């Protein structure tokens, strides 16, 4: 099991404890590119197609991403993996 797979397993088991940098690393490893940044809002797309992902960088006292954003990213990555096979 590679580091990408380990990261996915950890995110599935604890979506409330995922940092923004970890999500970005996973998206880049899955073929997504950061296309637009406006303040704390980041937009990721895959050049090969697939759903665009919008993330809000946590700020203030909250160090972790929102759990629903993490689950959205995992679902999009799983969908894009299904499209490849």
C-alpha cells in the first residue's frame, strides 16, 4: 500500500482531522491541478476531465478542513478512478 492509499484510508476513518495541505497533496497525486485561487477559496480540476473541486482553506483557529469537503474529495477521486478502469 502506497502513501497515497494510506492517506485515503486515514481520511476515510477520520475526515474531521484532515489538514488542507494533505487534501492538496492527495488531489495533486490524483491528477488534479489548482486552477484558481481567490482568497481562501481554491478550485481544482483534472485536465482529463471530471468534476471540479472547490475547497476553502481553513483560517482562524480551525486547523482542519470541513469533514464534508474531505468526503467530497474522496468521492471525486474514487469516481475519477472508476472512469479510468
